[in-house]
């Protein structure tokens, strides 16, 4: 059975390559012409989720659970099970291990390995460590150009230690907080119906601390974050203090959000307009999606300093949606940071990124942690090489709900 591993980066034209394979347009995949293929990708999952929401059906779940309510790992297992029922000859795997914790990754690897004797796989991988062990042929996709690799080892990406020249630009205005203690959870438990999500959570975040939040898929990371950002009504009545005030003591959601910088990859969908890089960052100072007021000279000067730091000043008028995924993530991370909020939450910021782009983002986050008083919470399933958190908060799942422990790396 023939198995291909295709190394990609954030400039690779994946969709074009996938269509070319499916339409028998690539010489190296001519023997797939008479074979039945399937696609295992975020695009395929989104299609099923949209279909379920439109028609109220449960397309991939035997239990009746909606795809949208499943964790990333559960969604991927459900999709793979559905694909197997169609008896494909080959499956295109589009970054299959993205957003999966270590246990789910190993489980999915076992599933794929078990079926590799009867099904051909074409794996697209942004991360070298994700390549499946049974792959027999290798290629590389640079933009739209596919080439065969004789050496299966992907090139190592080492970034320039002086990549970001200068220091982090200062804030225009300091956002004050009443105490050194920014976030405090004491004996916090959250349940939905009969299911307990998190149990007896104690966690404190102080000014300037650099935390990494880890835990398996479905362990309650999203629940925990939503109680900080003000979006979860389960936070009310709990012993939670945000920026010195007990949750629900009169502060508005907007007062809380003003003190928090937040970025997750899903946020990029909100910026579908034609905004320049410069305007994207200025809008971070004005808390708007897009720029609708004339920026002040002070705002323009600070954003220039950030763009110079990122080596993007000469490209300041390039449209955001024309950037590579890695460049977009850098811009969105800085956008969340430009005001120097007391707390910066980066929720899976490296998801879907290639090795090189992820190393650059990690280097920037380390620099922001070193050179500012902002407390940072970096959420990830992966152990990102080079990330230097001062503390780790780990959620551990159990039948009675996830518990939390603090580790010093």
C-alpha cells in the first residue's frame, strides 16, 4: 500500500493540491485515477457541522451528540469512523493532529496505522513531528509547486536570535488594576446537568506572570477561560475575583474585557474586510473591528514601532487577508497586546502553523513576557519548542470533573 507524506508550510496552496489529486492532475498520483478517495480535514468537518445546524440532524454521531458540542478529538474520531463506512481506497489527511492533546494524537495514530494495510494515505503535515511512521514516499508543497523528496527528513528551521530588533513598544496609556492579584479562583466547580466539567479549582494569576494552560481535549480549558473573559454565566455566584473585584459585584463585561487582550485563531474570521496591516494594529488600540476613525499621531507612532519590531513596516499597507497564516497570527497577537493589557490570553495561537512560523510566534510571546508587566496565559495542546512560561496550570480529567495543579517548568 502506497503512503505519501507531504511537508507543507503556511504558504502552501493546500486546496489546489487536494483538488489536483482528486482530479488526477498530478503525475505522481496517476495510479489513484480509478480509486475511491475521501478527505479528512477541517473543511470536511465544517461542512458536516453546517449541515447539522441547518437541518437539526446528527450525521456522524451514533449517540445523537452534535458535532459542535464535541471536543476536537471527538469530532475527528467521528469523522474518521464515518469515512471508514464509505470504504475508501485512499484518504487525504489534512494536518490530522492539529488541536489534539497527546492521548488523542496517539489514539488517532493507532487507528490510522491499523488501517494502513488496506487504505492508502496522503498526509499533509505542517509539523515534522506529526508525520506518520508508516509513510513510504515524501514530497513538499511550496505555494502551488509540488516536488518529490528523496530525503524524507524535513529541513530544520532555526530562527535568527536577533529576529526582533529593539524592545517592546510602551503603552500609550497605562491600564491600572487595584491589586497585584489579577485573577483568583477559589474552590470553583462548574457542572452542566449531571456532568461536572471542572471541580474545586484553585488558581491565581498575578501581574507579569507567564502561564501555560494545558489539559486534554474536553478537560475544561475553554470553560475556565470563559469564566475569566466574562462570557460564562456559570461564573456568577462562584468565588472568583477578577482584577481585585469579586465576579458579579457590579462590573460590566466590557470593564473586564478592557483589561484583557485575547486572541484565538477563530477570531481571524471576523476580519474578512480589506484592512491594511497598519490599520489592523491601530484598531487594537480602539477596540474595533476595522478602523473607522482617524488615528492620532501618537497611535500611528506606536504602531510604527511595533511594525518595525516585526520587520513589517515596509509592508504596512499590505492587506491583512493577503498575509500568510503565520504572518496573520503575528499581527493578531500584537493586536491583542498593543494596549499592554494587564492580562493577555492566547488561546491555541499556533494551531495550524508550520514549524518555522510557530517558532517565530513563540519567540515574540517570550519577548513580550520578558519586557512587559502583562500577565500572559498561553493555551496549547502541544509542547511548543522554545516556549518559556514561568508556571504551568494543568487540568487533569476524571469522572468527577477536571482538577487543576500548578507546575514550575
